[in-house]
C-alpha cells in the first residue's frame, strides 16, 4: 500500500515549518527578551517563527 502524496514529509521539499515546538518557542522568547524567569511552560504566548 502506498502513502498519499499529501502525507509525505515536507522536509524533502525544503518547506519552512510554520509551527514551533515548545522548546523552540521558549528559545525564541528568550532571544526576544520576553521570557520571564520562573514562568510556566503552559500557556505560552503566540510567537511567529523568525523569517
């Protein structure tokens, strides 16, 4: 059985992901100076990926 083309990995095409993982969001917030020391890992603010 073959896999539908829409389900194949986008990494083979080199597409940029528009969703960040939690550790990537925290790293981005730290670099932007928006991360508060001791802040919880839940309910993170929305962050747009770097262009």
